[in-house]
């Protein structure tokens, strides 16, 4: 067993070193394609998380001026209660909105806020989501109203943009993953070709098929693994340093899950590539 | 030790290589396989190595039908068979020592075995002083001795030789034959395919002659070709 391990390790490393240009190309292609896959997965998860947070509750928010008078507030509230397209409304005081802002904004931004700067707001649920626009147009120009926002519409637009981005990422990644597999396959094929004399002698003297195969299998496996480790680094860096709003910020579990997918995919690509090469070109 | 029972083999292109061959070779025998090119000698050896399977008939080695052997056991069969070829088949980038050691390493023998067996076998073939040379630095005769050392280092039960003297001058052929005889005396069954008439005639060993895939002669102390007209 020890003889075997030493042999397999030595052969694998020799093969990788001999074919180093091809190896680098294969590893980098795996790394780039899996980084794209990882990024697409992160994007999908944070978008889902953000829209889940935003969609529960308010569909239309009427932000009042911080300086709005009691009569202006009462006026808006009256109109809302009589409007048939509005199902119900909740009034948030300046203090409540301030508390919420503290939760949503990063400390660097929320620390400059004061309660008196904050608008008070009416959070309303329209009977049908599309009525959010009617509410918006009715109240945007009323005295004391700062502005009206309908987050759902924005979420929808954002989701569409994210979906397109995701499809583009995944399509690119699919093409790159295919070429990575072919590159690995080709590297292994060259390694097999370079060692055809050794292989024929090994068969002759009775080396077992697995003994002959394993160095090539580990070679492909290692290329996939190294490529995916680079991709894991890239995905983690993206997650750590790319500035996102709190709603988008994913927890560590989501990152770990994404990295696990990336690792498994890399190892799978390497193994599949070398398995095909071995089946087709290593006659054992 | 080796038994062919009504073995036939036809290649995919339709050429019959062996036709209804029945041969029995005992343990410790030295057998010459003679016949023109294309008479089936090489197919005979390839069948013994299970590089091919017979279309009809059975081949028994050490009492076991090798046709029913599952493919993962084939390497273990081959560990009992040493092979020598006309073109030596040495690895050009490995030293003489490493070429012989390779045969032990790839079947998982521990380093201690390699270190004790390889010098011993190189001594036997008379190349102890060339252990560190590359095959390219050796003469043809010496290279073939390395190949014999590699084939025998694992002490196989059977040694197959396919025209081992085909590329050698008479003097070197003598050395190889002396070596094969010596190996045969240790109890190893030797099967040698050859074209070398003088050699077969002088050795006076069992001769099996193949012609178009059929055994036309099986003679206990035979010569190369008794019926062959002398060409002047």
C-alpha cells in the first residue's frame, strides 16, 4: 500500500509538471467558470432574501415631510381611509421610522440621522398590487407629502435585472465548464500518450488496472480541485468585500453552501474529464 | 502447465490465426514454436497472455481456464508469465536497474524486495556493472539481457519469448539462449517463438510447428524443419 501511494503521488506530480501549461489552462478555466457559477448562486440567494424581506408588509409607503403639520397628516389619513383601492394603512411615527432606519442602514449612515430628520409614514396595502401606482399618483403632490414609493415595483424590476444577469452568468459558466472538461480530458490524454511505453510494460508485467489508472484519475481530480479552490476564494472575496445593502448581505451558511456547490462541481468536472480520457485512451 | 484444447481464433478481418490447436506443455518444458510469418506463433503467445480470447476451445494455465477469468484477475495471471520480445521494449529514460525494478514496483512489491532482487537478477544476466547505464548506452545483446532480467525478476512460472534473438548477432543469440536455458533449469516453463534455424537445430528441444494456424508437427527433440527443401 505504501509503495502504491508513493508511486501514485510521484506519477501524478510528474504528469502535472510535464504538462504544466495545459494544467494551468485547465485549472484557470475551471476557476473562472466556477467563480461565475458561485457569483450567480450568491446573486440569486441575496435577491431572494431581499425581496422576501421587502415584500412582507408594505406595498406602498407615503413618506411625509419631517416638517409636515398635524392637519396635513390628518388630511392624508382621511383620504386614505376613504379610498376604496386601499385595503388598510398603518401610521409610522418619526420615532418608529428612525428605529427602522437604524436596523436597515449600516452604522456609518445611520449614525448621522436624528429623529427629527426622519419622515413619518403611512404604510399601505392596496387591494391589488398594481393599484400601488394609483396611490402614488394621488398622493405624490399633496401638501406635506415628501414622496411616495412602491417598493414592489422596484423589486420586480430589480428581480428581472438579476434574473437576466443570472442567466448570462450561468450560460457563460456552462460554456466555460464544458471547455474546462475538454481541457482536462486533453491534458490527461497527453499524459497517457507520453507514458504509453510505461503503460504497455505495466500491463505486461501484471500491474492491476487500478494501479495504472489512479495517477491519471488523481491528476484530473487535482486539476478540478485546485480550480474550484481558487473559485471558492473568489466567491468568498466577492461576498466579503463587495459593498451590499444589509438586505442583500447573506449569512455565512449561504456562503458555505455556495462554496460547497463550487467545490463539488470542480471535483466532478476533473473526475469526469479524466474518466472519459481514461476510458477512451488508456486501454486497460 | 499449459494446455490448448481445440483452440481456434479468427481475427476480425477474417484471417484465421489458429485452427483447432490442441497442445499440452508440461511444467519445466522448453518449447520452440516455429513456422513462417503469419503462421500463428504470435497469436499463440497473445492467447497465453490473454491479450486475446479464443473463439473456440479452452486454454488452461496451471489448471485454470483463462477464458473464464474475470478481467480484474488478468493482471494476476500475467504476474506468473514473463515476456521477452524481439524489440526489447525497455523504457529508454530509466536506468537498467530502474527498468528491472519497475516490473516489481508496479505490482506493489516493497522496496526491500526490489533492493534485494534486482541486483541478484542483474548478476545472473551478467550486467551488474551496467546497472546505472541507460538502455541506449548498451548493445543490443545487453539490452535483451535486461529484458530477460525484467521478465524473470518476479520468478514467473512461464517465460514467453517472441523472437528474442531476431535482432541479435549469433554470438549474442548464444548468450540469450544460454540464459533462457538456465532459467528453464530452475523449473520455469519456456515457450519461444523463433525463426532461427541453426539455434533450434542445435538445442534439440521440443518443437511445435505451426502452418496457417494449424499444428503440423510436434516433435520431442526436434529440429527447425525436417521437410524443408534446402535452398541454394
